[in-house]
């Protein structure tokens, strides 16, 4: 097998996918350069919309929460360098998820797994996590170019790259992690793509826990020693509260029906009054939490996405999509960032093992190893939301566990790096000779079936029979 000697890779986008690729590749001695659209990674959501800088408005890294599953912390922990310790210093780890109806009645108290194999499931601030990853990448010698809008890709049999402001950049491979609105995806498919409406938007906020101390109704959350995680569910809407004791902060989200034209805005300032309207008549505690959101710290984030995309790799095999560019996730999967990190670990393993001349087969192996798993985790976002939004109260009464947020072993207990190393030879044989290859990073016995957003949207508002749910929660 070949080594990483003199291999070079260009990464587009410094989100979780791009940064994971950069770190994992650099750790294996590969020369990595990252090109990021934003001017830097320090600007928070508030600044994005207050300044009205449209160039930054597609940046998801506003100050809010991200759940980092143990399938991602397993990878991050192995990167070493004290990174996981730094992340842990600001992490929350609620022990229970309380799922309530809109009146505030608890329907289910779900114990949450702290860890899988000692690798924690944590909740933290998205921007701070991104910046810790960025700093770690810098320490590994990764070079960054900010303010770079990359769109103009090329490849031949020996290299791939792009033109940027008149300069030509090339390397052995290009990994495109340019997010849900990916331009790289259009380059690979040859079709200018349009974002599809998911039909929903999310009010999102991250604000000081102190604000919850102001009212008798909400003080319980601020004074609790333990991190809190609560969800209120009803028809077509759910609201979430998370608290982070170490950071003395909290988040409140409300996912709601959104019928506005997607062209209007992808990232709007939200209004507390509008957010209150979507939970009109709901639990007074939730409404008080929403009233305590500072007006300038609320975003109404349109949930847009595309159908599962099967083409992650370019014709000559030197360019691949990673993260949401390859597999856009809904927030309710709670796993899009973690899957992007799994992509990085997988690619670094495969590229290093394959070496320069075999990059095309390494990238195709990546697509084959990852597609079925991420198609399912993408779908999981829809299924979880469906369980909460359709409010099948009969199913809930018969079995409150119906509402559980999934944390299955096949997902959280997975080691993407080890899986890639263990299956590389077999998957290459499969790609070259058509020998059988069965994914084992999906639930045992699961048979992959393609699905579309249109199919999922058609089930909105309907009760679903057991065959609808492909992810066992
Ligand atoms: C409301 C919400 C909540 C979520 N909660 C969770 C959660 O709890 N846990 C979880 O695991 N996932 C969660 N997700 C999903 C997760 O945020 C995404 O799956 C993840 O951010 C994908 O990472 P990425 O690197 O592919 O894309 P992004 O994080 O979007 O990064 C893409 C980067 O590419 C840059 N870029 C874009 N275009 C260009 C260009 N042309 N040239 C150069 N750079 C470019 C962008 O500026 C950005 O920095 C949530 C998503 C949403 C919307």
C-alpha cells in the first residue's frame, strides 16, 4: 500500500466536514489547504444579520447548540492534542430528555446515554466547537484562505483543483464541504440545482442562562445543577430548550411550518412575537422562556435541502463532496455534523491507504462506504420529526417510547475510521469486479431503499404505519 508522502489535498469550506477532512488528512502527513467563503470563523449569527452581509448569510455557524454524538467524539478524541479536553470544558451532558405535550405534560422521560465505549455524547456551542477544530487544524500546519468563494472546479487524470480570482490551485484531490447550498454538487451533477423547501423553518437562539432567572416560571432551569434538555411537541411544531451549566447559557428553538418563498431569505432575523405566535396557547413555561430571548439573538432559519444525492465523486475520481454537500441533514437527525466528521475520518483513512495513483478508487470507495449510512441518518431527521409532529396520541398513549430520540448503537457506537480501514480491500474488489459488498455501518438486517423529499413531504400530517419508520428508535 502507498503512503501519504507528498500527497496534497485542497478542501473547500471550513465547516465541520471541511475541518474534519483537514485535520484527519494533516494528521496523516498530507499537505492540506482550506478555502473558506467567510472572512473568518469568529462572527456570530447576530453579527451576520445585523450587518446584512449576504456573503456570510449562508454560514450555519451561528452561536447556537450542536449535539456531538459519540460517533464524532470518538474520532475527535483520537486526534489527541488535548482537543477533546478543550471541548469537554464547555460541553453539556443532560442525563434525561423530557418530551412534553404542548400543555407541558410530560409524555416521556428518556434517559440519555452519556457515552458509547467511553466516548461522550455532548452538547456544545457550534461556533466555539468550529473554532476549536480550526485552531487544531492550524496547529497541524493546515493553511487557510478566507473570503474565498470557490465555484470553478477542474480535474484531469493526475490532479484536480479550481480557479479563484485568476489563480489556479491544484492538488492530488479536492474535497468539497461547501454545505447545504453546495456549488460543488452542481459541478458534479452538471445540473444547476435549486434548494427545495422542507416546508419548515426554525427559530433559533443562544442566550445567557441568567435570563431564565428573571421569572418564577423559568428559574428552575437556570438554578438546576444539571444540564437540561426538554422538547414540547404538537401538530407541525416542536420547541426545544437546552441548557449548558458550564457555559451558563441556553438555547431555545421552535421548528414551525414555513410557507414563504425560499428566495426571500435563507437566514433571517426572527421576532420573539412571531415565535410566540407559533406556540400560542402552549405551556406558559415555554412561552416565558421565549419571552426571555434577547430580541437581537433570534434567527428564523429556513430549512432547505435536497434529495439524497448519489453522486459524490467526479468523473475522473479526484473530486468528492463531504458533509451536507453530499448528504444534507435536517436538524432533527441531530447527526449531520457528526456525519460530516465521519466523512473526514473515512476519507483520510482511504486516501492515505490508496496513495496518489489510486485516489479515484479511494474516493469511490468512500462514496460506497458512506452513502447507505448517511441516507439513513438523513431520513432519521424526517422520521423523528414525523414522530413528534404527527402527534399520534394513540400510539403515544400505548407506547410513550414511540417518541424517543434515537441513539442506536449502529449510529453512536460506530467507528468510521476503523470501518474504512477494515472494509477498504473488500469494497475496492466490489467496485472493480462487482463482488458482493454488504454495508455493516447500518442497522443489522436493514436493506437500503432510495427515498425522496417529495415522498417524505407527502407523509407530513398523516399517521404513518410501522413500515414508514426505517430507523428503530
Ligand atoms: C438548526 C440546525 C441544528 C442542527 N443541529 C445539529 C446537531 O445538534 N448535531 C449535528 O450533528 N448536526 C446538527 N445539524 C446539522 C449540521 O449543522 C450540519 O449537518 C453540518 O453543519 C454540516 O457540516 P458541513 O461542513 O457539511 O457544512 P457547514 O457547516 O454548512 O459548512 C460549510 C462551509 O462551507 C463554506 N462555503 C459555502 N460555500 C462556499 C464556497 N463556494 N466556497 C468556499 N466555502 C464555501 C461555508 O461558509 C461554511 O463555512 C443542525 C443543522 C441545523 C440547520
